[in-house]
C-alpha cells in the first residue's frame, strides 16, 4: 500500500533577492516582471516567484504567497535548491532564518518539549548543534518535570548556550547539505 504525503504549501515567504527576469533566460515571464528568490516561513522551502514590477518587494520583507495570493501580482515558478540561490540570496538567508527562529520562539520551544527519537540510537534533539547525549538526558529530564517556556528557560535549565542560533544552524545545514539524512525543520528538496 502506497502512503502519500499531503502536499505542504507555504503561506508566507521572506524575500532573499529580487532581480530582473532578463537575468534568468528561459523562464516564461513577462517583460514587466521580476524574479524573487524567497524562503518559506513554515517549511523553509526555497522558492522562485515572478512578481509584477508594481509589486516588487524589498529584500527581507515577509509576503503572502499562499493559494489566495493574486496571481497577477505574484506567482510561484518553482522550488529551488540552495545551490541555485544568487549570491545576494545566500548572504541574506542566514539573517532571515535567524529572524524566523527568533520571531517564532513558541514553535521551536515546542520542538524541545515534544520531539521524539528518530531511531533507537538517535533522538531528534541530538540533531541540534550543541546537544549531545548528556545534554539530551538533561533536556528530557527537565521537560518531563516541566515543559520549557522560552529559549531563556532552555538556556537556564539545560545549559544550551544559544538555542535560537543552534536551531538556525540546524536549519541552514538541512538547506545546504545534500547528503543530510534527517529533515526535522526543512521540507526536503527533491528534483
């Protein structure tokens, strides 16, 4: 029996770069359109979209890209890999990931409270840079006693120096490492 994963769509994306469509020959875009490379907010999907010149967003802006987005203003062209990012997009990516991780503190603190083992020998928390076997035990003990409430709470109770930076590092690893086996935050890229 085949199990199908439901399609996951991004509702919002952060603009990493904006450039004239003429820089990407082969795309079916109008002369009055720009190409936008962006990072999805929920699944950290890397996307390219065509935007009308009237709507040309600024780098770093959070824009609605969901199903109800007006297609005369913005339309998703395709998913891209990290290798396809422009130099400008690469430069902006780390700051945008850090921004999402910082602004969505509750989401990532919940990851610390609810994550499970991935295999008999590997827990999802061990994929976070700075979390080894000893710290994993401390995290599990502490969350069993009382769920974590904030990054600061995690830092104080288990000693992880900078939880948002560690999570952002993991997200960037999932985006850039082609041989990454586990994707706990990023929607896996398939050709």
